[in-house]
């Protein structure tokens, strides 16, 4: 104990505010009042004018008056004492506790961070306080027939296995508070068959019980993401309502960040921001209509590698509860009762060799039918249709008199002029697709080259900007 603490305690003992230290059998003294030991006992910390008091497995946020009241309830005094040696005042016990908390036990950040247990991390000026822990289901050996049948009906045998392996690695990561990269799970199918139910009743509780909607943040329309940083499950039930290409590209980049980055920049209204490492998993559900699919980012530039994109069934498992009184509540009760057994089932799952992936644990997947539907919504798909129509209509693509279609060679500008010429079939559609950005035609040809390299080739000698386009197969 410091000399100042001893001197202050002596004055407080003389004034009768605290008792003199008792003497133990071995002649040693019991400890006197020490604000440091009080702060340690109650887990007191401070951050930006707020105080945090440990309560069980979390920290309660208090203002100065609230924490002072809590300390009074615990028996500490707010009475100042005259110091006869100096003629001044000795601060009260509570003031000394609060002063020690602010000067010695201040942290740079206090809040929730997904996947991490409550406690103080870091050192010195870079200490941060995580205020709450995820509420993890304790695995328990048993049966979970309702959940397994629900997944089988909704996703099929192969799809339910991919889903459970995706969830297994997310669950393991949060149990260990260790970063494990994970794909964005996308559930696509008819409305009302259980996509949202799966997200809310199974994914969220298995991942720790906290969810948040990142829709605005994915579109880069909201920079404040504190609520997202504190939720293990980022969940979207309806796609952002934008078909602008730039918006979709921005959304794809944010999805990549969630899937693979070890850190993200947390921003709120009251600070400049900080780097944190939330253990996130992102799931999205959308209806399989052209209007909804048009809002999803295009599968380009390795984006498909960041997805497990599953098609859901048109059959409804929930229909079997329709005849029951309050059937959905019965289903909810069944699922809740099986979650501990389902958690144990996830941990026991063995990843088949053909599904293993070094980065994610389980390989990425996009349903082929969905991939084709997504491609058909993109402008390069419409451009390909126009090009193929042009091959059939224009003599420029035929050998003299033979009727045989040959390759076409020219620049992207040449192609745009030909497609948008008022005498060309589909010129109105071509203008809608190609007008705007000066290099739009070249950009779309580049995408077609990646998807159909056997048909589209760019001149690589650096002397020209010519493209060679092969005719469609007969």
C-alpha cells in the first residue's frame, strides 16, 4: 500500500469513517480501505465518462451518479473528512474509488464485439472492454429429428449437409473465440417455405443469440456499424432494393470483407473509430423471382468463391403444423428443445473429403440453376443475346455465298456502332445496355471473355484493341 493510501486511511480511521485494521493471530494486519482493491473486486472500469461494473458474465454500464449509488449500497461512504494535518479535506471513499477508476482503469473502448467473451483485453492505452458474451448453446448428446427433417425438406440432402457444415465451422469458431473465415450463406427460393425461420430460429441461437441487419452498411449508405460489430449473425431477409450496378459491386465488396477480413473498422457517432475483429457469419434470404435476383451482385471476380448459395424447396415442412392450434408456437418449442442435441450433432459432423476446403473448412458452392438465373439478369447476358441475333441477321458474318458463319473481328466501338445502328435488329435494347459509360461495351465483352473464353478473345499483342467473336454453335 502506498504512503498516500496509508496516510489517508489513518485520517479516516481517526474520524471513525473506517475501522482500524485488525490484528491477526500471526501479528499481521488485515488490509485497510484501498480503492484499487475495491475496483478489482467489483470489476470497475471507465470509458468516455461512463463506468462499467461487472455483473455475472457481463458488465453493466453506469453513469457517475448510478455507480456512486451502487457503491453506497455496498457500504462505501460519500462523506468527506477534515484533514487536521493540512486543514483540507480528505475525499470520500466513493470519490477515491471513482478517481482510481478514471485514472488507472480507463479503457479506450467499451462495448460488444461478436464472438468474444466479456472481459478486458490489450494493454495500457489500447485496453478495451468487451461488455457481454455470446450466449452459446451447450451441446448435449441426444436426438434432433424435427430440425434435421426441417433442413432436409427445405434444402435437400446435399444442401442440408452444406448448410450444417457451414454452421459447424461458425459455431466452433465462436466457442473458441477464434477467427475462422466463412462464406456468406444465401438461401434462395419461394416465399413462405422457411428461409427466414431457419435464419432466426436455428442460425442465430447456434451462433450466440445476437443478430443485426447489415443492409444499409452493405450498400455503403451507413458508416456507423456498432450494432453490427456486436452481433455474431448478420442477417438479411430481404435484398437491398437497388439494381444499380455500382451499388451491387459495393455490396459484393462488403460481403467479401465480412467473409475473409480479420479486422473491420468500427465507426460510431462518438469516436473516430477503431479496428475490431468480430467473429461474424452472414446469411441472406431472397425470393427466386427475376426482380429479386436482379438485386444480387453478379458472380464475378471471385465473388462466387465467397458464397454458399442454396436453392430452397417449394415444399413446406411447416405445413404439417397448420392443423394444430397455435402450430407455429409448437414448432418453435420443438426446435428450442432440440437445439442442444443439434449443436452436438454439428460438432460431431465429419467433413467429406470432396467438401473440404483449407480456407473455409467446407467448399464454396453456388446452385447451377441459380447461377444461370443470376447471369441472365446481367447486361452482358443481354449483350450476348444481341450478338447472337446479329450473327444470324447480318451478311457481315457469313462467308461469301457459302452461308457459313465465321468469326467477327473488330473493336468494342465497332461492335457498339453496329449493334446500336437504327438498321440493326434490337438496336433500341442495345442502346439501353451500351449507352452511358464510354467503355461499357468493352467492359461487358471482358466479362463475356471470362465466362465464354472459347467465343470471345481480345487481341493480346498490344498493337490494337480488336476483339474476335466466334459465332454461336449451331
